[in-house]
C-alpha cells in the first residue's frame, strides 16, 4: 500500500494551497482529484477580488497557476481519481481511490461544494438541453438567444453579466425584491442593458418541446399573477451543497452538511483537516479557500511533527 504523509482530497484553491504548503515543507503530499485540478473556480469567467491581480484574472488561469505552483514544490497528483472512502487505521487513514488503497498520516478534505438544483418538473429532463449550472461551459451555445439566470447571490449576478456576452437578453429571476450579491456586482448588473431583473419570482417548472427548453413557469411571491416566460436556456445559481459525504460518519457537520472546523482547519476527528467551500462559514471565496488550505496544511504539519517526535 502506498504510504503518504498528507492526502489532500480535492484539487480546488483550498486543496492546491494546502498541497503547496505541505509539499514545500517536504511532506509527501498527494492530491486526489476526481476531475481536472482547479475546482469550481475554473468555471468562473473572471475573478475581480483575488488580491494581486488589479485587472482581475480568469478563473481557469488562477486554477492553472495554483496547480503549477503546488507541482513545482513536489506535490503529486492523482487526477480523475475518485476517493471512495476514508477509514481510520490506528492514527493513520486508509484512503481508497478507484479501488486502490493508500495509507495517509493526515487527511485534508478540500472537496468543495456542488451547485444546488431547483428540483422542479422538467429540470432533470432538460439538463444539458437548455438547463445548465455553468455559464462558462455553456454560455456560447446561447448566442443571440434569450436565457434566464435563477438566483440573487454573487454567482447568479456575475454569471448573468457573463452571459450577456452571448445572449440577446438575460432575465435574472430572484425570489425576493432585493439581491444578496455584493453591492458593486449589483451596480454593474443594474447598468447592463441586456439584463432584466424579474423580482419576487420562483421557477415552478421548466417547459420544453422537441427535446429543448422553450420556457419556464414562474410563480410570484408578492401576490402578482403567475406567468410563463418563453426562453431558450436556464442557468441555475441558487447556492451550493457541501461535498462532505466522505467524512459524514467521522466528523461533525453543521445542519446544512458543511464540515465544522476550528480556526486552524481541524475537524472533530484528530488527523482530519478541512478547508475551503466544504467547511461551514459564510465567506466562500478563492481567497478564503486558499487561506484555509494554508492553515490546514500548517496545522497538519505541526501535528505530524508532534506524532513523529513522540515515537
Ligand atoms: P448564495 O450566496 O447562497 O446565493 C444563493 C441565491 O439563490 C440567493 O439569492 C438565494 O435567495 C437564491 N436561492 C436559494 N435557493 C433558491 C431556490 N430554491 N429558488 C430560488 N432562489 C433560490 O450562493 P452563490 O451565489 O452560489 O454563492 C455561494 C458562495 O460563493 C457565496 O459565499 C458567495 O459569496 C461566493 N461567491 C463569490 C463570488 C465572488 O466573490 N466574486 C462569486 C461567486 C460566488 P435568497 O437571497 O432569497 O436567500
């Protein structure tokens, strides 16, 4: 069985920063990533609030730069390797990925989060046929078309603006009469002539014909009449769910399923640290993910040293 000092599960900004710190401290560090490294941020067109890039930087480029930096210090990557289980073995952990077991002294969980679904009729049927969770991936398919973005947070508003590069019109549909997104993002949104905000509306069904989305049904939350909105595509940004199932039996989770950690990234289970969007905490940004990854690795290395000294 391969022996590892620090197994990092997840290759987004939190995992890549944890790997950078751990590998730079000469710990044998292996990152398990079920897809390509980079995480959710690579599906973001443009990031304006990661310090050091005054003009902004593309999400894909941040992911690539972080990967190259971790690799430069010797972090190893098992890409397209799905971790199936993490089982305690004495003070260590057996991390099984694609049927292969690895013995790790420390686990840093940086599995991130996945976009929530609305769960309305027609959503599953028309997924990939007009229903999407990734504007960067699918936006270009909607050149000169009409689309709707659902949600009122940073993701919805930013992605609505990105979609105006392609779409003729973007309806931003929010269930309340006030957006949750950061004020400066809201200002850019309101100034964009292609975006029409439809306040106080929830989607009740996705409608399609001949295998493609043709519209959505909207119910008003302010007493106005319900309506049908004809369109070509719908992009959902209604928050995220934590990918915490690997440690659900081992670590304490909050009521929404995010992993509880202390200020240093330690979970309730000794030897398991967590960082980034999988953890509880309001601010889910690249900068916080990177900072949490660094803290988790720093604490993990300290714990590892203590273990080795006590042998
Ligand atoms: P979010 O901040 O949780 O916002 C989710 C939005 O979806 C809210 O406006 C919410 O409405 C709405 N919503 C939730 N469930 C809904 C439903 N069933 N039907 C209709 N609307 C629903 O999620 P997010 O925008 O995906 O962002 C996640 C995290 O990433 C946040 O911490 C965010 O700040 C961060 N992020 C940051 C940036 C950036 O800094 N540039 C970019 C993207 C994401 P209510 O407002 O009524 O609750």
